């Protein structure tokens, strides 16, 4: 729960300090500008609020790792929901309005997470998770999108070290294997999810000696 708050607070604070011109720059998400990514985060915050307000009577069907689905197909930006996000982001026109909406809904999502019972089951996307697992899954979401946000912004701060480490740990649980210790948390998250290609040195570290090492990249949905 603490890592969730740190990741979310750091991401929102970074967005709040962005100059307006940065909203028209590309993000690390294929086909999305920074403004599109921020609009997606508004929708994410709404999803957190909806889920935390949707108690479930059934036992959990997923945990923080199995919440994520792994696909062999990386996102292209052509998905209808992705296209809708782009249109919604363009409708804001003034980046200040987008910042305000994220701050408003995002702060509410953060408060709801802090007040939620970690052991309570909640329903989302046809599945049931404990609140603690649901919020842990979102540590990876926030951290990856923080890296997406600053991918082409040289002066914007990266995610906190502790949330990078927590996101890496969850990605390794999803993969069912560990990444080489020689790789930094940021490198693992970017290369492991296909956000950038590995360097030659990273390729050598990631080569599966017996087929047991993690296969990458992992396209998460």
C-alpha cells in the first residue's frame, strides 16, 4: 500500500510540474503523446475509484501477478480504446484542464486507496482480488507509465527507487523468473516490457542458457 502511494504521488507530482509544451511531445507508449498518456491516467484513477467501491462476496480469483495478462503481441496504438483516449485527450485542448482533472480524480483515488481495507475483496473486469493485490498490481502500472511519461523528457524526474524495485519484483513474479541482477530496475522494466530494445550487453545477459530464463518482452494488458 505504501509503494502504491509513493508511485502514484510521484507520477502525479511529475505531471503537475510539466510545462504545457511537454504535453505535445511523444511518450513511451506507442502512438501516444504525453497528453494522451495523462488522459489515460485519468481513466486509470477512475478505475481505481470504481474498483475500491465495488466489494465482492466471492473469494479472490486473481492476485497481483495474475491480474495481468501476458500477450505475444505488443501494443500498436490502433486499439479502439487507445484511439478513444487520443480523442478525449485532444478535447481538453488546454493542458491545464487535463492537469486539473488528473489532480482532482487522482487525489481521490489516492485517498480511497489509503482508506481501503487491504484484506477486503473487490471486483474488477470480471475477477475478484484482495485490495492489497489490486493496489500492488497498480504499482507496476504507475511505475511503467512514469517511465513512459519521461521517455522523451530530459528534465523530468524518474520514478522513486523503491517503486522501481517493487515494480521489478512484480514483473519477475509475472514472468515466473528473475532478470539478471546486473540489470538495473529501470532497464528490466523497459526491456522486459518491450519499451526499448536491449543493448548487445543486455542481450548477452538475457540469453536463456537452458531455456529456463524469462522470455521477453512481456506485453502486459
